[in-house]
């Protein structure tokens, strides 16, 4: 699929505290191979030739970012995050000029295992089709709906996907959709849900299931395993080695 290469901007919401991680610092500052999760995430995105700018939304009390090497990176800019993830994303959108960057990607700070070929697939699909989209992985297990720990029904899994990040949209479409959804007090857990709210289309682009979000303590060891495996095969990532 042919598409025009254009400069891209990424927003990384990193203002969460990651309560479920039960760590003594926000989860994006936990370390894998002596490097914070946030630095792994940013380094991968920054290594993509079309990504020119990375806006990181930080928590008001963040005392960790300044201790990383990220502030020295030319592509990195910082904004104050908000109460919810969507508020942090909107804070990033507010400082983007859509004429300079007509498309924006949003990627969770806590997903450091993103493979470059998945990032390429997302960018190519969105620009070639001129329709926004998200990385996603098909549900594998049989799915149950439950109430009070009792099964109510089996949910058809054929059409179910796990919504991952990055999620990529035209900058103006995403900003308008988020503003409309917030005005209507709709529940917005990712960019695609804001686009759905405003009746827009989103493509599902199949991603490796290795693109995990570090959420629970066990995920840290799994992410380390995945990163080390990716580094040893060295096909899908570029990190400072
Ligand atoms: O908590 P969860 O893992 O779902 O958060 C997803 C991403 O959103 C994380 O990178 C987190 O730092 C970010 N976030 C944010 N602002 C908030 C809450 C979460 O930037 N108020």
C-alpha cells in the first residue's frame, strides 16, 4: 500500500501512579535492565524515522522524570497530565499544531515491548487508508460474562479484540472527539472510544501479543523476558545497547 511519509508526533500519557503495581514509585519508573520502563518506551518510538516529536504527560508530583535521560532528548517535550488518562492525552493534544502534525499517535508509557514492525504496520495502514486505527490482538480464550463470581453466559469471541496502543488518528479528529465525549461525560478509556463516541471509524491492526501493558507485579518479569528476547533476536527493535 503506497503512502506519503510525513512527520509524526506521539503523546505518551505517563501521569498515572499505577496503583495495581503496588510499587514504591509510579510503574513507568520501575527498571528493566537498569533502564526505566518509560525510557524503554520512548527510545523505541524515537527510533522510528517518521516520529519527530514525543510529548510526555507527567503527573503533577512527578519527581522521577528529571532523574532520567529523557529531558536531554531533542524530540522529547513535557506537559502536565490530568486527572484521568484522557485528560493527559488532551493536554498533549492542546500543544500540537495540526498543520505541523496532521496525524498523532498515543502510546501508553507502560508498554515498553512495542515492536517496530507493529508500529510500521499501524502507520502504514492509517496513512494508506486515510482512516485512524489501533494496534489490537484477537481474543484467544473462551470469554465469559460473570456476575458475583458466577458465569452468566459465554460471549462469542470471534469479534473480540484486546485494544492496545499505539492508537493513531488525524490530530483534529481526535481532539474534537475527545472534547465532545468529555462534554457529554462519556467514559473514555482509550482514543478509539472517543472516536466511537463521535461516530468515527477505526481500523483494527493486528499486533504481536508481546505488546503488553505492565499492570500487575508479575508483568515486570514478563516484560523483561520479552525485551531480552527481542534484543537477542534484534529484528524488531532498536534500543540503546
Ligand atoms: O493505569 P493504566 O495502566 O490504565 O494507565 C495507562 C496509561 O495512562 C499509563 O501510561 C498512565 O501513566 C497513563 N495515565 C495518565 N494520566 C492519568 C492516568 C493514567 O497519563 N491520570
